[in-house]
């Protein structure tokens, strides 16, 4: 039988053990690190005997035994088999996103019904998936303490924000269709009241619920398990009554905690990976996940997907709320992660930046606004792939 190493393969050490982890359908398997060398001999279709010829320091029996384990795990694929065909197809489709993106995607898929997992026949409680949510109490142990719901910086200056209700009376349909990403702004400062209204509507608690072990809070956006793992950090450039600098939005007290003074448009553009437009908004808002709030309840790595989805929900609510308040919203997935983390005082280990939002007074004829598509654009477009 001719075999080849799966193209969709990640090897790593976990708890001191070498693991060969093929995706999407392989089984993560703990093996001797020499397995990496054996896998290396299967770059192209080879028999075990041909591979053994390259591995002169290993006995043919050792190679044969390891090959058996690697075939069972899915790390070595048989020539002409459906698994090899699919492996080729996935490698082609994911291309330069491999291995990082495909590994994360496939290694965290289909986690709810692992093969052979017993089912108790009961549907999961609303919002909960018992197979992947950590138990509140391990047998014979005290409950795992839940991390604090809110982030605080007790030793920094606090500015309590105005609490006048936001002017959010604009018709929903109007807001929905008027929302656009803006990359040009008038430069007129944004009133502190407007920023305060935006922060409270998007990031502030709306109500508190009893999760059985204590309180959780909800926001205007849906958030996985209501863990509220995402904190908001404001980089103020041009907000009336707010010195330029970096602040943490304290949703519990509805205040801004001053983390570092000073912030310039040039730095904003730099943090946003050199995008010029990012120098023009009145403020940036960094969404950063405090991972323990999510992982304390959901130990499955799939929950990281939920953190990203949560950031997207907050981003959309931010964009709609900013629009309703007369601001122009923007957002970027391109930013210098480590520098953004440093600016927000995040350790970038347990608190990681995920998304950068921005807003300001929108310029009437936006410099970077894309023109409507005309006949030439449609002529150059494949509308339906057949
Ligand atoms: C997750 C995400 C990341 C984005 N990243 C960028 C970015 O890095 N730079 C940028 O100029 N626009 C970015 N945008 C804005 C999109 O280009 C914009 O949403 C798109 O062109 C559609 O325009 P609209 O928002 O006005 O509907 C991003 C949007 C989203 C949702």
C-alpha cells in the first residue's frame, strides 16, 4: 500500500506528550517524537518499505509499527482513498490559510457528538451544551470560582460619564440602511455625551440574570453564554472634555478609567496597520477578550470561535448605534495586535485584542467612499458561478 502524509496535519506537544493531529477527520494521537521523522519520509506516495530505506537508523519493524499507528490516526493516507482525495481538496481550498486557519476550524468542529459519546437522551438546557460546558462542581470538590464579571483598574483616575439617555429614536429601517463604513470625518470633536451614550448602549449592562451560581449580565448584543468576556478600551483623539489618551470603559460604573495619556492620529493609523483613514476618526474602540470569563465555563477550544462571534455582534451594534447617534462608524480586522494590547494595558496572554472599531462625525463626501458599480464593473464581474 502506498501512503502519503496528510497535508492537513499539525504536530505539537501537549502536557509533555508529542501529538500528531490530522484534520478534519483524523484522531489526535500521542506518539513518540520519532513519528515526525517517519512522517517526513512520506512527503510523496511511498510504501512503508521505501520509507524504511530512508530511515536507516530505525529498524524496519519500528517503522512498520509506527506506520500502523500513523495510518490509524489519519496522519498517513492511503493512495486512491477518499480520505486522500478530500485531504488534497482541503489543502487546495484553504491554500495560504493553512495550517493555522484550517487547523483551528477543523480541530474545533463537530465537538458536540464525539464518536462513541454516550447520550443521555435529554436535550441540552437552553444556551448550554453539557458535553462542553464545564461542570459547576467537580465530584467532591468546591465549585470552581467564577471570574469577576467586570474589569477594573482601581489605581487609575476615573471619569464618570454623563447618563442622559441617548437619542436613539431614529427609525430602525433608516439606521439599518444608512449604516455605512466611514473612512473620512469632518474633524469636528465628538461631544462627551455622545461617546458616553454610545458606550453605555453598546457595552453597558442592560440587566442581570441568575445563572444558578450567581449573577451574569446581558448587553444589547447577544453574547455566548452571557459570559461578557469582551471589554472595551477607548483611544480618544478628538472628544470634547476628554484628553487624548487610552481609557478602559467601566460599564459597571459607567466611567472611563485613564490608562495612558496621549494619543495622536499618526499613532492611530500605525496601530491600524498603517491604514491612513484610521488617523481621521474622533476615537477608536478596541474590543479585547478576557479569556477566563469564557474558558471558566466552556473549556472546549471551540469557545474561542464564540469570542470572535461575540466581537462581531458588538461591532454591529456599535455601528448601528453610532449611526443612530449621527456618527460615522468604521471597523478594522487589520491592526498591530501586540502594540494595541500594550496601549490598552492588556497582557496579551489572558486579555487579547480581537477587533478595532472607530467613529467620528462623517464627512459629507467621503474621500475613501467606493463609487457605485456601473456597467464596466458589472462587465468585469461573474455574478453566478456555473
Ligand atoms: C470584520 C471586518 C473587518 C474589516 N476590516 C477592514 C479593514 O481592515 N480596513 C477597512 O478599510 N475596512 C474594513 N472593514 C470594512 C469593510 O471594508 C466594509 O464593511 C465593506 O467594504 C462593506 O461596506 P459597508 O460597511 O459600508 O457596508 C471591515 C469590516 C468588517 C466587518
